[in-house]
C-alpha cells in the first residue's frame, strides 16, 4: 500500500504544476477546491489526478495589487501582480512555484508504461510577467503576454528505474513565452460561457543539455521552440440550459526532445492551461512533435433546477511522433459521457464519467476504457467547510470530518 500512496502524492503534485501558466491576472475573487482523477480499466498507466486549492484576490495589498495562489499537497504556485504598474493598461506579475515530484517523467509507448525508463523529478521556478490590454473599452479583451521564468530541475531514480538507464543532468531551464489572447476561460470545471482565440510561442533554453537514457539513445536539446494556437467556444443556451463547447488546438515544435514536446491524453479539464485531452487514454500517453486536436462537449439538464446534467464529449486529432520512439498511428480519437451533479446551492459540482479511447493500444488491440471523477467546491457560494473558530479541545481529530 505504501507505493500506492506515494504514487498518489506524486500525481497530485505533478498535475497542478502547469496551472502556473495563466495568461493574465485573474480579475475575480475566487476560493475553489478542485479534485480530479482518472482510472484506466485495463493496463497500467501513469497515475492521473489532481487536488488543489485555488485562491484569487484581485485587491490584495491595495487596490492595484492581486494575488493568485494554488496549493497542492506537495506543490505551491503563487503570483503577485500589480495592476497599471507600467501604464494604464499594462500589469506586472512576479511568481514563484515549485515542490516535490513536480518534474516527474513517465515514459509511455505503444500503450505501455515503461517504469524502467521513468524517473522522479523535483523543481522550482521564479518568473516575471507583463500583461498588456489592447482594447479596454471592448467587451472581449485582447491581451498580450510576455513571461520569462527560470526553472531548476533535479532528477532521481524510482524503485523500478533500470540501473542502466542514465538520468538527465540536473539543470536550470530559461523559459521565454509570448502570446496574444482574445477572450479567455475561467479556471473552473465547466464555465457557462467562454470564448478564446490565442496564439503562443515559447522557447526553452537548457543550461545542461546532452544525452541520457540507454547508452545515450535520447537527447536533450540546448534550445527547443514550441508554437501553438487555440480556438474555444463554450456557451449555455439561456432558455433550455443546454451546454456546449467546441475547441481546436494546433501545435508544432522546433528542435524538440522527450521532455519539451507536447503530451496528449486523459480527461482532466484543469490539469493544464491548455489541456490536450483525449478520453479513454492514459494521462499524457502520447508524445507529439506536431498535432492538431479537436474536441467537443454537449450537456443536457435532467431537471429544471439544473441539479443534474448528462454530458457527452469527444476528441479527435492527428499527430506526428518521434521516429525513433514510434507510437500507435497518427490519428487518435476518444469519446465519453458523464453525469454532472450540482446539489444544494450549486457550490458543489461533481462529475462521474466514462471514457473510451478508440485508437489506444492495450495488449496489442485497439480500444481502452477508463472512468473518472471531477469535483469542484466554490467556497464563495457554499461557505467554509470547517468552522471559523476551530477549537481543538472541542473538535478532536477526525470528529469534524466524519460529522460527529
């Protein structure tokens, strides 16, 4: 059982890491508890889950200050921003992030998790960001983002890492990202309304590139470049309350390596700023140099109060893999369904889902099944889970958790 809980903590830390890449300061006050988990029904892939507390304070330390904070069991991600720091419509942000297991890498090929080629990574980073709003009088904002961050990673062997497998060198990586985003999406499970058109470029400059693996059979590039663009539309019809979302993401790389490429698979909506989800697949099962991914969701309420909703969703895309590490074909698709529950004041959202990976390979055959759980609790709507004054002599140990 010990190895299982160790894996859970690794996944919780790993999956919240990409949340640090938000593309503008959050203008809304938020207190959200988020949890997500995917479980494959055949085979064994990387543990796929996240659990974190997300907080946003748009008037922190004065009317021009903002604070964004995400806390996972072994990971912290925070950014302090200053509105109008460099002009009426230009904001400045400084961030810090890091923790245990944040840079863990799992090697998956042909539908198999290769534990002998996987390893644990820990890391931390500091960042500085500029956010400029081009159209302050427009209903849909157009933002430019420029971010520079320095990330340091250390690697160590897992219990099952092959002794002959040489780990990458511990190293610092300079990330430089620039992008344009028209619109945006709130950091919630199912936003009632969202629209985004965005284009991004990021360079990753490694301080200690070189070969690793079995006899140096794979290479870390000194400089890698990533380019991607996304289109997204989500809307809830006002009369019938039907919900739909459609999206498309296109990405390519220049001088990529196994650690800097795009990774697709799984069905966790808040695992990254740009989640590349394909239902039924393992988390980050597919590694791609280039890809084009489309996805869609449609939800129908069961009752008039909107406390229960049935959803159907799917993703399909084409991708180009590394020639020396082949994967199962260029075209990959997955479909799924879910029941979404919103009890009480709708502070809770709970989704129970099923996914089928149409082209995923398991034991030499195509087709893979998975189930999943998503949970969101909005403290702003529902109130704190624990009493404001916690008296340890009155509330002993786990009595409060079990409602005693």
